[in-house]
């Protein structure tokens, strides 16, 4: 079973990740199917595209766009699947909807995406918990590595280019490599910001 241009994927566990363990009980954080933050962005590759070669293989765990698994209510109030739904628990996924993939315990960026850790804000006069447009590079694309940017580098990224992912209990910002505007030579005393709720996801 192969799609011509799309990957075929299935949820890593469930389509939604809206429960946490509290002692020996489970706490439901959200029951609204349309809230994208509750959609699990992890999937397992069932089939790769037939039309081209890819570094992503069958069985790899991938981090994907939230709209693939997200359900919504139709005009008559019925629950509907996204347009990516194929059958049973299988979904089509375009190559650009995969941001990160994992194989043999190693995480790699797909296409021209990259991931950075947010930095803790130490300015008591600002309400934000993290610094604006500043991060520590976590996972690099090949194009960034070719420019000399590597994991651990302090970088500035363009406004509103980032979107949140929880990757292995860590809050990360995903963006395109072209959105990295500056590499700082000195990281100084900058500290990663990772909220407690990220470790519960």
C-alpha cells in the first residue's frame, strides 16, 4: 500500500494527548476536539511515497502538523475527520507536514525545518516567561549546518516564525531555517526555559 506523493501514517498512541497522570489517577486536561494544543503531533510511518526517495523510512516516529489528526464539528454538529483521513487509523501526510523524525533514538530535522529551545526571561518587568525571538539551537537542518550553525548555538529568529512543539518532554520552537536571522558568538548566562507542563505531556 503506497501513496504516489504522500506518506501514510498512523497515530503514535492516540490522536489526542489531553491526559496526565496524577498519582494513580488520570486527569483530563481538555475535552474540546478542536483545540490544536491537545492533538498529539507524533505519528508512525506506515508507508513512504512511491514517486520519490526520502530519508524517512517505514517505522520511523515523526512529528507532524496538528491538523492531520485533529477532528472538527461539521455544519450539522457531527464530528468529522480532517481531509488527511484515509481509512481505519491511517492518514495521508504531505512531506512538508513532517518536521522531525526519529530513528534509532536519534532525532533529525526534515526538509528545511529546525528546532530551538526557548530561553528563560530574567527581566522582572516583563510578564512573558521566555525571551522574545531568542533561542538555543536544538536540532539543525543541513542548510544551517552548512552555514556553521550547530546545536547549542544562541540564535535570534524572525518575529512570529516559531510554533510550539513538545518533543520528549521539552518545549521547543519549530521554524524554517530561513527564519534564523542571527547567530550570537557568546551564549553568556542564558538558560533554557522548559515549563513543568511540558514534562507532563
